[in-house]
């Protein structure tokens, strides 16, 4: 299974903000969309960085409430790990675990095509395991559809 299979189910919508967006506004965007991360993009298709709830919390702990008036570039992660639609799910799981990332933008032909979270990957894996279990149960019991 590949990332494109996850995006087919999940969809390809990605919430982006521009690099000059203030951290306070990022909080509102995260709450409004009920998400944990936004992609920072100057044009809506490039990936200039990524800003998560964790980034905001860490910046608040380090620098206090003044960080809320700063641009997202003051707190975001600039070196973003990305995947393509053809990347196998197993590779994404390994990357997320090894590098402790919870969200990965999907990029193809130089543009943003989606985003996957650790929750998306786990949901997909559970679905695969349930399908395998059902097939094995049918095989063992002789049940066929």
C-alpha cells in the first residue's frame, strides 16, 4: 500500500499559512480546522516549513506569551521531511518512528499534494490487519464469500 491509497480515502486538502502569519493566528487556524499542524507555504503549493501545536507550546515555554505576536517563521520547522504519493506506507511508518514526526507533507511534481498524520497511517494499518484477519479466518474455517 502506498501514500496515494491513504490520500484517496482521506482527501488531499491541506491547510497552509504564509510565512508572515502570526503565531496567534496559527492557533486560531488550528482550532478552526481541528488539526495539529499547518504547512507554511509562500504560494500554497511549496513547502517552506511546518508548524505544529508542539512547536507553539515549546516556543511559549521558552520565550513566553510574546511569541504569539511573532511570525510563524520564528517557531516553525524549516527542514521538513516529505514523501511522494508512491512512497510505501511501511517506509512512512519507519520514517515517522525514527525521526519522531507526526505529520508528513506529500509532494509531487514540486507541489504540495496532501498531508498524512501518524493517525492516518495507523488507521490504514489497522484496516489492513482486519482484512488479513478476516481472510485467514475464512481460510481456516472454510468460509467463502
